RNA sequence: GCCCGCGUAGCUCAGUGGAUAGAGCGUCUGCCUCCGGAGCAGAAGGUCGAAGGUUCGAUUCCUUUCGCGGGCACCA
C-alpha cells in the first residue's frame, strides 16, 4: 500500500466517523491533502498522520479526543494492523507485512516511471541558468548552476512539466569587445590592456584563431578587431558547449542576446510594456516604472544617448520567453545578482503578468573552495580560475555533480578540493552508487544461480510473497521506498533537487542495514525458499528507486564499480 | 545607510509548525569460513547565535539584536 492509498483510506475513515455522528464536521472541514508521513522514530509505527490535530479544533475537541474517536474506524482499514495515539494527538499506523510488501511489486512494475507524478502536468517551464559571458571557460561558480539547474529541469519533468533548459549568451557589449581585443593583442604579440582578459587561455585562443584563419592578422582595422572578437567568441562558445555536454548538462536553447536585437524582440518587448502603460520618458531617456511593483527605483531602458541598456535586453528577453509559450520562467542567479530579483519581478508585472505565477528567481549562494586549507580566490581576468573542466578531471562528473546538488542552493557551499580529490570515500555519491552496484551484484548472482531472470521486467509476480518480508528492517526499507513519489513531488514543487540526494542516501543506508542482517541468497546447498525470492524483489525495488533518484540528478548508477 | 542570504555536534552540513533535533567526517568499542567490509552494530559529542512574540506546539513563522558573506550604476 502506498501512502497515497493510505491517505485515501484515512479520508474514508474520517467520513465514516462523521456519518455515525461521532464527529461533528462538514465535508469541507477535511483537508484536501491528508498528511501521511514516516515517523522519525520507526518504533512509533510505519506511518503517522496528524489528521486528528487538524480536525480537533474544528470539531470542538482536543486532538487526542478526536484521535480516540477515529481510532476504531482506522483499525478496520484493510492492511492496518495497529493504531496508536501518541503525543499531542498523532495517530500511528502499522501495516501488515503483506500490505506493506506489495509496494515492491508496484515499483518493479513501474520501473523507471516509479516516482514520477503529474502535479505539474501541462506546465511549460523555462529554466535559465549559467548564462555566463562567453569570454572564458566556465569556472567553479558556474558549475553549481550547471548541476543544479539541470537537476531542477529533470525534477520538473518528473512531475509532468515540459521544461526547457536555456542558456542566455551575452554576446554583445563591452566585455565582448575587451575579450576580442585581448585575443587580438595576444595574437599580435602586443601587451593586453590592463582591463582586458589575462587568463592563460587567451594566448591559446589567439593561436587557434590564427591557425583557423591565418589571413586575419592582415585585415584592416576595425575589421580585424571585430574578426578576432567573433572568431574567439565562436571558439569559446563551442568549448563551453563541449564542457557542459561532458558534464551531462544539455541545453535545449542557447539564446543569443544579439539575436534579441536583430530579430525585433526588443521592439516587441517595448510594445508590450508600452501597451501596459509603464514606460515613460524623462531627461531624454526612456524608463520603465518598475517602482510601481516593489522595485526601489525606476530603471532606464534607453539611455539619453540612444543606446539600449542591458536592462532593455532583460525585459525583451522575458517578454520573448512568454511569447514562446512558457507559463513560468525560472531564473537561477548567483547571490551577487540578488539585487535583480525585484526588478525582474517588476518586469513581469509591467508586462501584465503575475510575478508570483509567471516568474521565479532562485538565488544561489556562492561556492567557495578550499585548497591546502586556504580559500581559492576566483578571478577570471587575473586568470586564477578553477574551471568546470578542471573539477571534472579531478573528481569525475558524478562526484562533481552530486556534491554540488546535495546542498540547498541558498546555503553557501564550501568544497574542500583536497578532500574531494584525495579521499573520495568521504563523498556520499560513492555510498549511494556502491549500494546500487551491490544490489546489482546480488541480482546478478541470483540470475547465475537460476533463481530469477536477470532482468526485473521478466520477473513473475506470482513468485513474490509480500508476507515473507516481515523483518523490521524490511519494513523500514519498504516504507522508505514508498515515500519516494512524495520526495520527488516536493523536490519539484520547491525546486530543491537536493532532497532527492538526501533521500537516496537514506535508502542506501536502509538497504545496507537490511543486507547486513537479512540474508538474500541461499547459502551453500540450502534450498531456495519463497523468502529468498521475495527478498530479491525487495532488492530489485530498492535498486530501481536508487537508479531513478540518481537519474534525476544526472548521476550514473553503475552496475559494477 | 538600505536590501538579500547564512548562523544547528570538534569540522562540513541536513531538517516543508509536530513526538526524544539528525547525517557524514573525526574520536572510541565491536563485526569478514559464505550474497561486494566503498559495508554493518554501538558509544561519546547540542543553550538549534541571543532576546521577545504568535501557536495546543517554534530549529522552522514575526519583531528586535549580534556575528559572517554578498549586493546597491543612464556598468555589462
């Protein structure tokens, strides 16, 4: 029985209590969603509900009295073997092994789809992240967003949304020009301007640009400067795509800022804002009255000299996303951009949208890094950077992604590189992957012994007897597995994929504990029993849940390691 | 000055108003003749920065305050 099914049963028990007149409540007093949770302490039972505490007040009873009224109704529910009232009014339920065990069947039948839901079905969501200037390699700061942004998109999809990963390319403006000038200077053997880019990658880029097009150095100015900029930019963008693909983060759209200006999107954006009545002209500049909507001050769209501001691009970009049919635009921004939150929300409001409905800005704290016990200072222009690629080379894609996703983004993250590099067994990703590989190995052995087919999809449900899974550790593991769909749903709703990571760590712990005390395969010449086979089903179900969880994080689930 | 985030075990950190606040690392004690020991069982370790408030109930929500980090533009 899934917790959802249990919740439905509890609802019917509440209604039965109402119909007998023991509870004076109306239908509307029953919460839409009845909370069924795993108790922190499993001695309390398999599942707990706070329904009596929610209903008590409405029924004019104290929570414990309400719980006592409900108790006999709950005790009659199918699969429920014990109902306890505890503390202020919690109702603890214990399920029969058979009822609890059926879940393993369900998980294996659903396979990769187990845990997926439809809470966000029909929603089209744009997830924009990284959006780094294409003026250098992606560094560690970007890496957190690469991992988390991609995982958010995966989790949203798991809950039925249609998501699009989008990278906004700032291919316009003075940073691009400085970047181009720096590459040109390096190619011509000149000194790079002080406010230019000084990373070691600049001379390498210069070499590649000249190699691709030796004639470039002979071009007249200003064409030569532009040519260097465009060629270097193109190479850099290709490199970013390569690195991100390698990192298992695949963008659906690379959106060029320049194209906003050439496609007429800026004009369309301005039209939209003007039609909503929030644009005005003052001091020769064109403004957006963002202060109508919680922004500290109004923002300039077109400067007095006629040039567009960066903010103009932002507004046009937002309107363009909405025009492309996205119901919700999610932005992942670094803490250094938190000042943009109110103005971006105001843009949505100025465009006639609901900022709480159509736009969501997630602010992530910075990643700090320790090396040799000291903080590594990141500075792209000084060339003192640790790139995404460096990190992957040192610790691998799985460990890098996992260690970045495992923490909520609003908490600052300190990665001790030495620890991550030297003693990888500290990293929880190995703990989880090990559990998966270990289960895969048990199933492999079972298949070789002829106990069961190698592929879970070929397993015969008739060979499974849920009543055989009566050990407390088996119950604990099953209950935890049953909770997975709820974890996915909350990760999607809260945009917090780290919950998946924390959850599968618990599953791994629970499995190891089960494995240590419940022998799965027969030893020596022992006959094969229904218990062996039923335990294999539990192994298969656990393996599936870990696999599904890791997949939502973009981390591999190895069969062997 | 104003705005945002953080403050939980020695360290790094989980914890969507609920029960005795959790995990990993580190420290200590046990467990490999047999399914993967990258594992398991247990011990020690806490004024949830502080003070008020709301609530049947606060680590969680509100106010004040202290400490740390980040941000303020007709820059990009």
